[in-house]
């Protein structure tokens, strides 16, 4: 064990910090759940790509920097420290990207990762269906082989940012006679293909942050399939591992929130009357660090060739409940100002906490609900009886 | 000792409950969001016709001369349907405040008569709230300045709209000038009246929070019976049953403290601080837990604007912090309890606490 950054890692941090200082927009961008805001974020992805900062862990030939996971964590720390815009293409770079690296053909990597790295193509994830939420194996939408094409019919729902995205990666039933997690395949669909209809769904804040997608005889080439036919479930579980663990929610995000929470508390310390609030602030900071420490440990293990399995479920519960608690604590500190939307003059500069609070309500739901994660932990990690 | 409501109180509550559940629906609330004021004059007049604004107005001013305890169950029902109209504040805060000043200032008697008859509406500002709710539809405003309470007509003040996460709530910062003319009370009397208003406002919030908590649980119970995953209703999963059962426990143990607070306010308002703060903290906890466990049980559906759940969640988040946030009320409990002379112990539960 050696808990010191190497001179190279320290230099890397400096380089990231400098580039971000020179490039992060001075004014915060609009929400990426608006058309204008989405465009602004797309431009930012292109700026990142030009500096080869789009996804530092990818090989150089795909626009990355071949960084290892420790360097990626350092990059993320600097990214949140600089208050850089949220990643509008997070479904692409954090979920599909790593999955493509593992399961994609050289042609697919060349075609899709390169475009992703250039900030040209934004991705949505299309797994959930009206009848298949927690029970994803109940997927019914079909992709039926017709020569060199799949013909797709069905419906997806809750697809984040599908309203403005370019592509969606889906799980479809390619074997119409199959059941449950058999006979599913992982397929890419361009959202402007004939037969695709996207219906925006407004979220708690009123913005269309996700969408329903209808497929009506949509045709895509067989080469849009990732992995083998029928291997969809297996690949999806690998992607879900990235979603629950390490990739989607790097610790820096929560450490930055915890830091802001401590600052918020200090600024209001004199009018705080609830003795439990200071305790909640301290606990938040500790938990954010615990998540970071655990992630560094996992990253070190992965670098040495380890694999991440059911323990991703532990991560998912920890970060989502931490995020919720931190924002609840901020709401308590803000007291009667907590309910104000950011554009209210009386909200001052604290309105962002409300937005974060609303979003934190979804953390224990998306990426597999926390009830399902607890079932996985109990049954697969701890070996408690299933029936 | 008899800790039950009277037959009359229960019957009246039932009839109002039926009215509210028929008139105030998620559809009617959503329709109100798109209107200028977010409020319906027609609905207010029906509320007046049912005698609800007259309940706490003294008989001498044409009211029914009732008290906080008579109103508490109705306040809970207002929360249950997420009523947007400021009935609870009108009845529990504005009316008692004006009643206390009836002998002192003739304007108050006239205002009370008009509240009862529905001719006017009165909004109340208080140092505990940075903002005044429903000031835009009020004809008169009661506003604090130091230890004074002032009465201003709406055209004497300037309102700046503030936007709440709850689209039903209409909040304002009020710019105004205090003069001798506008002053109704001040000094020790003003301080005492402001303190009493805070307790009544907090009581009204607590009652609505309990109603909201129960409404969210009831929506969730229905949804989890209908929604199927893994070939069965999701409500059959023990995890979800426990989420809802935990909410039921919290609500149950918020209710008795709520009713004690209403009782104490009606009988011995000078000793009600402890009881009110207890009720507000417990009701806030019940409503926040209900919001959290309800959205969790709904899954992604609960995170949408289309699902009615957010109507209730957002109201709960807001009222939990109105008329004294949890920190304020917990602090009053701490101050009281840590005083070595505090009268504590089982035999003091219903006595004068303080
Ligand atoms: C903000 C947000 C973004 C999302 N983005 C995407 C996206 O981009 N792409 C995509 O495909 N999906 C997305 N989702 C959907 C997400 O994956 C689902 O919400 C999740 O899988 C749960 O499914 P559901 O919402 O249908 O809830 P349900 O499955 O109906 O669950 C409702 C409740 O029942 C509980 N429950 C169900 N089964 C069990 C059980 N066996 N044991 C115990 N409890 C159980 C759940 O835990 C939950 O509390 C998103 C969701 C949210 C909230």
C-alpha cells in the first residue's frame, strides 16, 4: 500500500487543472434538459474533445489519453472542482463507452467510440419499458431479423435525454419465442430513423429530462448489434455495473457537494438552531470521503486485473442515499428559502440546492432501485436464501 | 379525561371532507396553475358559504365563535387534498389575530365581519416566514415591523412575486412603509400577538402536513396494488410494505401531539409553545418520510410531472419549513426541556408545561 500520488499523477492533476481553468465557461450553461442548454453542452463536449479530454481512459487512437483509473479519478476531481458543466453524453461515455471497449468489434469501436469522443454523437439508454422497470427481463419490444437488418417494434420509456440525443442503445427481444433474460440483444438505433417517435416526459422540475420512445417497423443494419445475438442480457449487466459503480457517479461529484454543504453550513452557522444539522454535515463529509476511499481501492484492484461484481450494488446504495441526505441537510439549513426556485429574487444564490434536491430524489430509483440492490446484496453477496 | 372529538366535530369534519374531496382534485389544482392568480374566487365563495371562514370569528362579528380544536380536523383535510386557497391561515392565524384586537381598534371588528361574510381576504406576514403567501388575492395585509403589527390595504404595498417549487403556492416579498396610521399594536402586546400567531401558523402547517402524509401513503398503497413487476403487484414486496408501514407509524404518533397542541392553544394559549413545537416537528417528519418513501415506491413514475404525487410532495417540502422550520421548533423544545425548572414527567403531560 502506498497512499501517495506519484510525481506523474501530480503533474497530470496540474495539467488538468490548468486546462480547465483556461476552458471552463465562466457563465454556467443552461439546463441540458432544454433545447438550447443541450446545444450548449454539446459544444462543451466538443471543446473537451479538441483537448483530448473527452474520456481520458480511452486509447489515444479513439481520442483518449490511455489513462488508468486512478488518473481518471484525478481528472474527475479536478473537473468537479472547476465546476465544469455536467456531461450531457454521460450515457455514452460512461456507460456505452466501456461496454463497447469490452464487447465491440474493431469496426464498431472505430465507428462509434470515435464519434463519441469527438462530441459528435450524443447517446440515450433505452432499456426500461412500461412493463419492464425493475423486472428488466420482462422486455417485450422486438427486433426481428430480416436479411441484413433488424425490424424493430415496441416501446421504451424513461430514456434520459432521448429528447435531444442522436442515438439510443437498447435491449430488444431478438428471439420472439424466448422468455425472460434469454433471447435478448443489445442494439443501437439512430433516433432520427423512420418509424421512431420520441415523446418527451416532463420530470419533477417540469423539464423533459426523459422520454418515451416508440418503434414502428424501424429498420437498422445487423451491424448495429453489440455482441452476439442473445447475449444482450449478459452485456447489459456489464453496463449496469459501470452505472452502479465507479463510472457514472465518480466520488468527486459527491465530495464537491459535501464541500459546498460544509461551506453553506459555515455561512449560516449563527442562525442554525437544530443541533442535529452540524452532525449531518460532518457525517456527509465523512461519507463522501468513504466513497472516494472505497473507489480508489476498487480502482487500484481493477488496475491489477480484478473485476467488479455484485459489490457495485453496495456503491449504488451508498452514493444515492448520501446524495439524498446531503441535499436534505442543505434544505434544512436554507429553511424557509429552501422551496424557492433559482430564478426567484429572494432565493439569492442558493436555488441550485433545490435543483440538486429534486434530482437526488431519483438517485435511489435509477440504475436499478435500491430495493433491488438490497436484494442483490442479501442474496448474491451475503448468500441469504432466495425463497 | 376524554381524548376524543365530539360527535358534532366529527360530523362537521366529514361533511367538509366530502366537499373538499369532490372540489379539490389533482385536475382542478393543475388547472389552477395556469391561471393568473392560481386561486378561484368561486371556490372561495363556496368555502365562505359553508361557514368555514366564519368558524373562528367571534359571534359578535357574525361568526360561529369556535376555536382551534374545532378547526384542527378540517385543517388536516385541507392538507389531504392539498388545498391551495389560504383557508387554514385565514381561519387559524388572521382571524384570531384580529379577534384579539377587536376591543382596541374598530377596524378589526369590521374586517372580521367581512372575513366571515366573504367580502374580503386577509394575508399575514410574520418574521418566521421570509415571504407572505397569498398576498396577491388579499384585500388587507397584517404585517410585522419589530414588535408592531400593521394593517395595510393591498394598494398600499408593493408585491414582488417569488416562485416556489410547489406551483400551487403563491409567495411574495412585500415592500411597505409603517406609519402610526397603519399600526394596530406594538410593544409587549405586539410581541405576544406575534408569538401567538407563530403558534397558530405552525399548528395549521402541522395539521396539513399530517393530512399530506396520509394522502401520499394512500396514493402509494393504491399504486403499488396496481403496478405489477416480476408477475405480481409490487406492493407484495416486503420492502415496500415496510416503507409504507414506517410512514403509518410516524403519522400516528404525529396526530395525538397535534390534537393536544390544538387543545392547548384553545384553552391556554400562553402555555402552548411546547405542544405546538412538538406537533410541528412530528408532523414534518411524518410528511417528509411519506414523500421520500412514496416517490421511492412509485419508481420513475413518481419522478414525473404527470404523476399526481409531486403535488403533495412539494407542498410537504414547503410547509415543513413554513411557520418555523424544524430547527426553530426543535430549539424551542431543547430550551424548554433543558431548563432545570421545567415541569417534566408523566403527570405533567396534560398540565401546564413551561
Ligand atoms: C431520473 C431517471 C432516469 C432514468 N433514465 C433511464 C434511462 O436513461 N434509460 C432507461 O432504460 N431507464 C431509465 N430510468 C428507469 C429506471 O431504470 C427505472 O425507474 C428503474 O429500473 C425502476 O423501474 P420502475 O420505475 O418501473 O419502477 P418499478 O419497477 O415499478 O418499481 C417500483 C417500486 O417497486 C419496488 N420493487 C419492484 N420489484 C421489487 C422487488 N422484487 N423487491 C422489492 N422491491 C421491488 C422498486 O424498488 C420500487 O420501489 C430512469 C429513471 C429515473 C428515475
